[in-house]
């Protein structure tokens, strides 16, 4: 446990762009949205994505969102800023902050968010306690995926890795139960990597899935 993060240090400065730089970024973003089947947004609340950028992102064919609450944005960076997201992957505190529900059952939190955002698929992670998934079809389906990590050295980037892998799977039509399982496999691999020394590889994910299903 000596490699666990003890505290965060964030700069209070937000990302600053000149007007031409901001316009160039918006033009690039708008062009990219139309060229891709899946758009994945990791919003860390540091000023890169504003109202105009968010409005453009709402036109994505499939919009997957992770909206992070951290020491640098004081809990104001809530996932409800993306009311037309097709898939949301956030952790438990981020979900509760967005719903305004501190102690309610996580299923009630997800149900409230689905109504606020008109979003039908959620994966809410709980670190070493696994993850809960939710899918609104004809009824509100709920499930739990247990954590698979045995120990681990560093949790940095785990949520981002889970998001990066599960978003295209959900967009391709994989059921939420299976997507949550793969997400927890990715999380288990990521906690064994110190910092960002390497990324989680496709082949090791497949091998782990095959080993678990054997």
C-alpha cells in the first residue's frame, strides 16, 4: 500500500486559450464528431470543454461520458451537464454529487440520474467493491459486477481505463452485465501498473476474459 495516493495537488488555473485557438479547437471537435461512431468524453473540469463544446458533443452518434469531480473543480463538474449522453461511466461519489443523493441506495441514484439526463446506460464504479450497472429498457435493470483485483499497486487512471474499454463495447451492443465484467477486468489489470508506465493491452484483456470463462 505504499504506492497509494495520499493527497491531490491541483492548480487553480483553468485551461486558457486565445479566441483563435478556441475557435480552432471547436472546428476540429466539430469535424471529428461527424467522422466517428463513438465519441468518448473525459471531462476533468479544467476549462477545455465549455457550453459550446458540450452542445456540439450532444450531436455525436454515440456519446460516452466520464465527468470527474476532483479537488480542482470543487464538485461543480457534474455529469448532468451532458443531458443526452448514451452511456455514463463514473464513480460512486460523482454519481451521488450529480444526483444530490448522499446516502440513498445506488440504484435510486442511478434511476434519478437517468431521469435527469435521459440516459439509459450507467456503470458506477466502487473501487475494490466492484461496480454496479444500470440499463433502462422496458424496465430499469440493475446488476452488480464484483471486483477482480487481488491487491494492486496504484489506482491512478483505473476509471479512465474502464471507460475507454467499456464505451465502445456498449456502443457495439454488448449487454451491460458483460461490459461491466470486462470493465472490472480492465480495472484489475490497471491497478497492477504503477502510474502510466504502460497501457492496458487488448491481448491481456482477451486472455483474462478467456481464463475467467474457461
